[in-house]
C-alpha cells in the first residue's frame, strides 16, 4: 500500500469514490451490521 499527499490531479478520483460510497451507504444498514457483528473495516 502506498500513501502519499493528495494533489489536484486526484480530485476527480476522490469525488468518484465519495459518490460510490454514498450510493452504497443508502443500501446498507451499518448500525444493525455492527450490532450483529457482521461488519469488518480496514
């Protein structure tokens, strides 16, 4: 895994990731997944 400082060339990719995450979030029930011990994070 490579970590680096973001720059202006990354803005389009970052926005796409954020939009994808927002779409996924609408279909997930995070709280119940956590309470049921069904969610992992990295």
